[in-house]
């Protein structure tokens, strides 16, 4: 491949890495504007998407980046075209590599619009995937391998990877700061390790968890790395990548070149900035901590895209994954961080001992508790219900609260210090908690009521329950039902906005509960948006 305008190759992979936010469905007018802007910005290579064999739902053209699609674009002659393939698509035991590659690349490079093929590869796939470089080189493509998650590898492991790479005809060996955890000194060290056996071109793909993406990229070029990845506005999963608009300015300044960013900035204002506001890529404190603790950024991205996760929840999950490990993203792991109650439900506390035949008042976190505090306290003093506060809610006189309840795993993680200070006993699945969380609760008086999660189902036993979800509200309802309470009053269950998915989840929980115990009187006594029996706290 011919040398670029300066000593570094700038590879913009916006349409590939950014596609995780819009299903790789970039409007044709945006792609045309983008190609023009890349030429003006002195970008050398554009990675216009993925090549994939998977087709199980609608994805846009850049998820497949076929030769036919590429021919439909007016690609300027000065731009080289790259596509990326995931090694996992052709190294599986039930896949014949040559057959998969033939399907992915039916045309030789001389006829295809594709110049560069990059293979994204985990360390455990590397040796098995490397023969693909021979197949692609024989067909005339420039070949790169992008090694993911190498920052935590030892010197011996990195040198062994470099030795393996040196046995095959790839053109460029990339390393990706997959967790966004690296600093410039680590970049320098990693390059030194690779250089023991690998003497060909090197590339770097940085993530911006800790705000080091550009600094790490510039450090890499100072240490002989020629191929530099970037994306417009840093668009990419989670915290994003080095920003193309910053990188081209830095390199142009070093090379005393002029660069025209006017087309690119116009495209950023018209398309990428509104999309960023909608999708939310870019670093923040959560991504910073994920980078610091080696947690895969997709965990953060998934939580930030799910309104059920509060700020406390996100921090608590980060702390959980810091201990349990989160280098590889797995939806089951994320679910475990929210719900680690597994196996047979068990407990030692029987709610009937204190609740049978009594009124129960559940105190939620809504504004209705504080707004009607005097009336609620008057009711408690005159009727002596058993008062259960959800989590750490403390809007009424603490002496009037009989117990607190907590079961949501990440809330427990986030609130354990506060719970240890509060005077009331805590109803929680104590014997099912991780040992480190039990220790964090110190000498707290715990009422051990077991729990298991089973979708769309409530079940009530003497010392445990079955819940449809891990909401503390569900748990509190089940405690009252298991305890054979006379009736349940709800205060501070105001509800969320109409479009908030939490509203649907809570309403579904209410409906399931009332179906499970149709004779249980369940009544909201402060304002509530939920479809439920309602009375006024001022008249009960």
C-alpha cells in the first residue's frame, strides 16, 4: 500500500464502529457528505463497515458493506476502502474458513472496491485466525489484524503473540485498548513488547474511557506506530474512540500541513451531534471507572440505555464487577449484578410473627410521603400499622418506622453503609447475600426472608417468596402477603412519567400481585399514577 500524505495512516472507522448505535443504517446523503469530508481532512483510509455472514434482523448497509453497496457510492480516488471482519465468524469448529472467506469476499482485490481487510480478533482466536491472512493476501488485499484486550496481557504473552504474527503475511498488526484503561506509558511498553518479534507496520485503536484516547494515539505514533484509528466525534460503543477531528489537527500540525475541517464540522453539526445527543456516546465518570477497573464498557453502555438503572445502581454494578470481574461483556453477568439470588429460596424469618391480621403501611420514595408527612404520621400514631420503609427512605419520623426492606442487589450494594447506620431492622434475603455484602452490613439486625425470581409469578411461603422481578416493591408486597396482613396501604408510590419503562414494570407487578391475592386490600393513600384502589390518607 502506498505511503500516505504524512508518516501516519489515519483510518477513520466511523461507519463501522459507530454503527452499533444506529444499526449501521447511515443515510446515503450522510455517507456522501462523510466521504467528501474525509478527503478534505486528509484521512487516508475509510472503514465503511463490517463484512458479516450473520443476517438475523434488519441492519443497514454498513453492517455488510458488500461490493455492490460500495459500487453505489462515489468514493474519491484518494481514499482507500477498508472493511472489518470478526474472526469469530470463520474460526468456529463447524465453519470451513476458506468457504466462509469466499462468501465474505467473492471478488479478488483487483475487482473489488475493498482495498484493506481488517480482522478483529480476541487473543484466544489469534492463532486459529491467522491463516486467513494468507488467503486474503493471495487475493491481493492489504490485511490487518486487530488484537483486542491485550492491555492486561503479560510481556511473555504479548511477545508470543508477536512471534505468531511474524509467521504470517499480514501487513499491519493492531492492538486495541479495548477497556480504555491504558495510559501513554503502557502504550510505549506494549509497543516495545510487540517489537521483540514483530517488525512490520503497527496500528492502534484507542477508547476514551479515561480521556486518554488521543494522548495514547499520539504516544503510539511517537513510538513508530503508523496506522491510527479514529472516528468522527469519537463515535463508537460506550465512551467512544479518539476523535478524527482532533487527530487530523494534531498530525497536520506536526507535519506542517494544512487541513480543511469545514466539511467535517458541517457534518458534525448537522448529523453527528444530534445523534450523539440521542445515543449518548462519549466518556463520563462511569466509563472512567470502567477503564480504571478493567470493566468492559458495554456494561456501562447497556445500563445508561436502561432507565431502570439509577445513578446508584450504575456505581454499585461497577463495584460488583470490580470484584467479580467484567473484562468480557455478558448479559447474564449484568443480570447477575442486578439479581444474584440463585438456587432454592431460603430464609429464617417468618413475617406472620409480626404481621398477621395487621395493617401494613409501605413507604415508597415518591414525593407524596414528604408532601403528606403530617397526615401519615398522624395515621401511624392513631392506628399503629406495621410500617415498612423501602430502602433508605427517611422522610418521616424514624421512630415511627418498624423495619426497612431491601432486596434489589445493586441498591443493597450502594446503600449498605447507610443501612448499617439506620436504627431499624432490615428485612432482606440475608442468608442468600454474598459474604462480602453481609460483612459490609456489619452488626445490622437482619430479618432473613428468602427470595427467588420467576418471571410473571408471585408465590408466598412462611419464610421466603417467589417474585416476578427483583424490585424492592415486589419484595415488600410479598412480605405482607406471606405475613397474612389484613390490608396494605401505599404511601409515596407516585409513579413515573407515562413513557418511562419503570411505570409499566411497576404496574405489571401490581396487576400480578392482585391476581395472586385477590382478597388482599391494596390501596394507595397518597397521589399515585398507577391503576390501583385509592383513598386519602386524610380520611382513614
